[in-house]
C-alpha cells in the first residue's frame, strides 16, 4: 500500500483511529477470516461426505460435486468472515477507552 493510498483509505474506513488500533482491527479481521475459511472447508468436506453417503444408502447414482460449487461456498464463507470481522472491529474502535471503561 502506498503512503498516499494509506492516507486516503484510513480515515474513510476507520475515522479517528490510531495506527495501533488499525493493526488490532486488522488482526481481528484476519482471525475472523481464517476461522470462517476453515469452517467453510470443513463444511464443504462434511457436505460432500453426506451427499455421497445419502446417495449410496438410498441407491441413487453418486453425482460428482462441482469444484466450482465448493469454491463458491468457500468464497462466501470468506466474505462472511471479513464482514463479521470488520464490523465488530470498527465498532470497537469508535468509543473513547475512558468512556468504555467507565461502564464496566
């Protein structure tokens, strides 16, 4: 990322946030993304195994599951991970820490 782009993007995404706070937000978003992608991979494997098991048990022909369907499901899981990682991180950066600690 160029310095000029960093200056333009940072206030738009996280207004008033310091660089350290942005690193924490990036870490939270990356963690959510990794967990979502791992969940997407596990669910794709279990879904494929369940489809094959049901087809085998009922005597239906076992159809080949398209790799594009798995890639699409994995991409959707990654999108959801980014969305649900960015939103809480952005909300956590908004309040002043002294105001937040006053209510705990």
